[in-house]
C-alpha cells in the first residue's frame, strides 16, 4: 500500500487510524470494476446482498439494512466547533476536546476482525479547480460499493490528490468481531451512533450506522457540512440543491438550481420529462451543488457527486421515467421489497405487487398486510453515467452557469405554486424562511412542519445565522444583473379534502417555463406582497380544478406565517443579519397595506 500512496500525511493518518481501530486487514481501494465485483461476490456469500435477475436487472443487487438503521440520525449528528456559538442554535454541539475523547473510546478496537478499507475519492469532476479530495476509512464493504457509485473513487482520486490536502473521514459500523465470531448481514450499533464534524480541523468521524448520509461521508458530511464551512471561508456556496439544464423549444438553454429538503422530489425535478411539448430537461445533479462566481461574474455550479442515492417509493415510469431507466442495471437497492423472481418492488412503482414479496424486513409480505413492503426511505444507488438525460456539461470542470435558484418545501397550504423574489436580498430571506413537513429521510416523526432554512437545516456546518449573512455577502460579489433570480415553489398544496391541488412531476415544466421566460425578460408577472406571481401560467392541455387557488395569497395566513418567522428568527440572536430582519418587517408592512 505504501508504494501506491505518495502522500505522507495520508500514510501517517492511515497508520494512526489503523492503530486505533485494530482491523485484521487493510485494503486500499483502486476503484476498479474487478474490485467492485470482488466485494459484491464476497457480500453475496455473506448474505448481505442478493443478486437480482440478470435479465431484469443486470449487475444489480438487493440489500436490507437493520430495521433500526434506515435513515439519517439528526439527534446523533454533531458540529464540534471550538465555540458553541459557531455551531449555532440549529446544530447539536460538543466541544472538540470532549468529542475527541469520546471518539477515541468508541473507535478503540472497533474494527477488530474486519477489513479496514481506505477510499480515496474526489468530490467534483476530476481536474476541476472546484473539486476537493476526501479519504474515507471504513469497515463497511457496503459503503465501499456506494462510494464507488456515488463519487469518483480510487486510483484516479489518489492521483489527483498527489501531495495535496484531503478531508479525512473515519467510519465504522461499530461492531468489532471476536475471533471466530460470525458476522451478521447488516452490522450496526445504534447505541453508540455518533456522527461528528470538526469544522475547524476539517475532519469527520462516524460510528454505529451503515446507512446513507450517516456512512457515505462524501455526501452530507463532506459535500455539505464541511464544504459549507469551506465555502464560507473561501467565498463560495455548498448547497443542498439539484442542478438541471432546461432547453426551450427554440433551442435556448438555461441552468437552474433548486433546494428542497430530503425526500421532497429533487431527483424527480432534476430528471423531469416535461409535459410541455418542445421543452427538454437534462440532469447535472440531484442533491448537491457547489457554486462560485466565474470570471464573467456569473454563478457557476458543479455537482460534487457522481451518482444518485434516490428515494425508491413513488418512483415509476409515470413519475420519473428517466430514473427508472437509470436504475435498470448496475444498481444497488437498499430496503425495497424483493419479488420471488428476483426483481424489485416498492409502493408507487406503477405496477401491482405480485402475490408474494419479501419485504424490506425480510418477512413474507402479502397485499393488504397493512405495512409497506418497501421502507419509505428505501433507496437506489446508481452512477450518474447511466442517466439517459445526463447533461453534456455535467462533467465540465468549469461548471454550468446558473440563471435561477428555486427554494421549496412540502407545504399543504399558505405557499402558492410559484413566486419570484424582488431581488437577491429578498430571495435570501425566502431561503431563510423555508419550512417543510418532515419526511422519512431522517429518523423521527413524519409530516411535522418544521423550519428548514435553504433545505440546509440538517446540513449546515456552522451557525445558520452566519450562513444567511454569507448568502447576503455572496450577492454583493457581482453585478446584480449577473445574479441568478430567486424563486419559491410549492408543489404540495392540498384542498379541503386533502387532495393535491397540483399534479406535479412533468407538469412542473409549466412552472420551469415561466421561470425560464422571466429570466429571459419575456414572461409577465403580478406584484403581490410576497413577491411576483405569474400573470399567466401555461395551462394548455391540462385540467386544473382550481387554478386561482394555486396562486391565492391568504393574507391572514401569511400574517401568521410572519409572526411565526419573527419568533423563529429570534433563535439566531445577534447572528441574524439585519437585512433578514428588515425583509421580514417589509413583508409584514406589505401584508398590512
Ligand atoms: O441519507 S442521505 O442523507 O444521503 C439522504 C438525504 O437525507 O438526503
Ligand atoms: Mn439530500
């Protein structure tokens, strides 16, 4: 291994972690297909993976997690800055010294009987000046497979690292094996679950969970929590945003970034098939955007990831045909249901369940059993390369120029289908004001309305008030004419019977069209107290029961909303930028006028 690694601080760190964790073997990942195949066969033998039917799903596997390890665990996620104030009121905080002490205890001997994998990976296109290198040490072969699908991983990343800096991340399932002890299919240790970030020394430690964002440290831990801190210090943005390219029937193309909380439809929007004739969407990314200003003063975005970790339930040929094509092969399915003929099934897949299934719990499942066959946060992991509408510029080292930024959440009322901010400062206020009903992506109650500023509540690595200030500062870095316009959307309004008012999915192209034409200076808008709403949305060939209600602004409800926000913003004390406060006051005034 030493011969393959030229970076002395990487060698030293691996030695340190090896001494602490006492694995029985070490494996430096090269990222090759042989390595991937070797690990999958070993996991099939161990009973962790089940190969799917080679005709229906070539190169794909089914995997079940432990029932208590199914989503991100926000209550066990910590930002360990020297000062509590720097983690801010929305993060769990522990002092670095105290956390380090705890971690040394928890990680001591934690990899006994297991293989320690070293995963060098690159977040962002190889060779891009915006890309960053991370190295994850893990004792989970499942993590290795996911990291290969989700990032540029192995020798290429190691080569790009050279002698340069990297973000170290240590991950363990937290289940050491005694000599001769047989492993379980999904080892995890909920009792010790801790996901710790050190924003000042730029390190990540995670133990006890093998699932998603808890364990794939390149994703939320690095590309959002640590990267948001890098962005603050270096003048760029790390955001929980999809990136899509939108082409008009005339062949003009614009790029749009959009932030929605987890499991609110980012993947569906990023890969959308527009119902409006002549319009085309192409996908740059479905979860994370790193954005910085280019020499021309415009904001450019790269997708630091190279794959999708998408929510399976609800994904069908009707809702997201491009995702269905993407996951037709070489895909890892976690916590969906398995059919007797080794195919996958989930609620909302668009076809009836066969008579018998094996549920995500490994139990035999029958229609009408009352419990879902697939876990609501079951996922597919797949490389972006397989996306049939992968944007030709998705790997451009420069990134793509962003014309519009969209914020949104899951709101059954109050927020109209779409509105436009007056300017960047007002748009920043809109981002700060996002609330959304909770989903299965995080452990805890579902459907509960909570504030989720910029859809970054679980992902901001520093004081959220300072993060608002960073957004405001970014808006001053370039001419106002170069800044993307900022929008707020809500696909999830319901009527009094609890039915959705808007069909969503491909029909959202009507909203994208309006945004596109606003940015081009073509579409007209009506000024309201909350922002600009469309004078006219393209409702051609669609029946919408109550179009006026989609854009209705209920003043009383909005006044309540502002009162709620006043209360919420107090949380940030003197970290709340005065501009956010004055935007809220201005909104109140407009609502009362
Ligand atoms: O588990 S993940 O954090 O990767 C998914 C999500 O919550 O967005
Ligand atoms: Mn996400």
